[in-house]
């Protein structure tokens, strides 16, 4: 999409982002919470990247570019189904990678569901690949 505008999301964006994720993001093993997303943007105001159409501000993509001071993590890359294959994901990833480079990060990792085969070509095209020697281990805390 020509001229897509990338900006950082804030607390006022959370309701729209949550609704957008229901439409455009892959499923997860937990529901999204407004409180958690607000906590994210309050702790790191530049972590939630939002792509908007320049001709009206319609939300067309999101990406969480988390930096914990040591590692660069990507979550919730989502593009509106009606606007895919227009460079929106590429623009969001470029913004995230520039953010990480400014911190001195040497690598970014992305959380991509194995069953989300629709996303795999997009991640591959952006230069990302599964890391077969690692697996994600999780423990529910609540």
C-alpha cells in the first residue's frame, strides 16, 4: 500500500486494536485483555506499531515490537484481510527492525503459530525462518 502511515499506538487505540485482532490476527491460546495491552503501551510506548491508510486513518495493520533490554521480539503481525499483499506487513517489519537496530539488537524473533500457514510465506519473504533447534516452553501462570 503506497504511503501507509506507521505510528505508535497508545491507550486510546486499544479498543480498536482489540477489535482489529479479532478480524485480522491468528488465534491464540488466550483472550486478549484491554488491561494487558494498555500495560504494554504504558511500559513501552513505542512497542505497539499501527499501520493506517494515509487517506483516512483506517487501521490496516499491527505489530508488537517488544524490546526487553536484551532481545527483540515480534508479536501480533496482523494485516486487514482486504489489504493484504500490499506491503503493509513489510512496512511494519521495517519500522520494527529500525527500532530494534537503534537499540543495538542483532536479531529479532517472531512468534508465529505453526498452524498459521497463511502467515508462513509472509514471514519467509521478510527473511525470517523457523529455528529448528529451539522450541518454546510455556507454563500458564493464571
